[in-house]
């Protein structure tokens, strides 16, 4: 039986302009956080840009919805849209790191580079972002593996500071856990962030398949 992934399939695709705005915001945030002393010649452009941003926000604000629960595909358009079409932080999100990720032969793998935007301790990714990243890629792996599970617990081990501005590789695998009656409704999923043979951080998540999910392993 195929997994019930209707929630993911009910997400809407943002307008192309949203992707462009997100990419521009990622670039600007990263550049802004690297600037030492702001060049005086840039000040007029900064003021002009801020006025343009305020004007754009004024245009968009009336169309922004405040619903805590977003609409899915078939629900009224007056409700806030649901844009998260996959587990990993998508292209339309301004906090997406530089990332390549794919799934083949039961293994999810990829590379990621965290910019200054994600810095905590000097030169290192903030632990909260590391934990968030692991939760996202573990969940993405489960989704690609056809397991509609939700996070029950997540353990992150920070072996050493996870560096910013450095390409890190990762692989994600999982193990199904059988209950006393033989049913496997839990899964343990693992990954680590590695570069040049050094493991900087690793994570193990316990995920549970809701009883309402139409799924069998």
C-alpha cells in the first residue's frame, strides 16, 4: 500500500516572484552580515532600497493572511496558503542554506554549506540551525523512503563546532522498528555532517507513523 502523503501533495506552489524574492533576500542577508564598514557611497542606495522595500511591503501586506492553520489545495483562497511542498527547507524560503540533496537506493545524500547567516560561535554554525537541519533532512529521507512518519524525538551530538562557509557532506539512512505485535510503525533515522573525514555533528531521530496513515512497510 502506498503511503498517505496527501499533506505534501496539497501544498501550493508559490508565484515565481516569491522564489526570486527569497533568493534576493538570502544574498542580501549574507552580504550584509559580512560587511565590515559600510562604504559611504552605498548610503544613498541603502536609503533608496529601504524605501523600495517599504513600498513593496505596503503593496503585499493587504494580500497577506494571518491564519494559524493554512489552507490546503482545495480550501478557500481567502485563507493563508500552504507552501511547504517538501520537508527540506524549500527554494522559496529565505533561510535555505546552499544545498544539494538526492535519494537513491534507500539512501539520501547531499552537500550543504552554511553561510554567515547561520553563525553562532565565531566561525561555527549555531547549534539550533544544526538541529533544525538534521530534523529536516531526516524527515525528507523518510518522505522519500515512503514512510509518512513524524518526529517523536531528535538527539544531536555536537562533536565539534560545525564550520560555516565550508562544504559538508551527509548521508541519511533508516531502520524500521517492530512493535510487540510485529507491526513497524516506528523508524530510527540517522545522519552526520562530515568534511575531509572529520565528523562535526551527528543526529538520530525517532519517528512515528500516525495510526491514521494508510501505510504498511
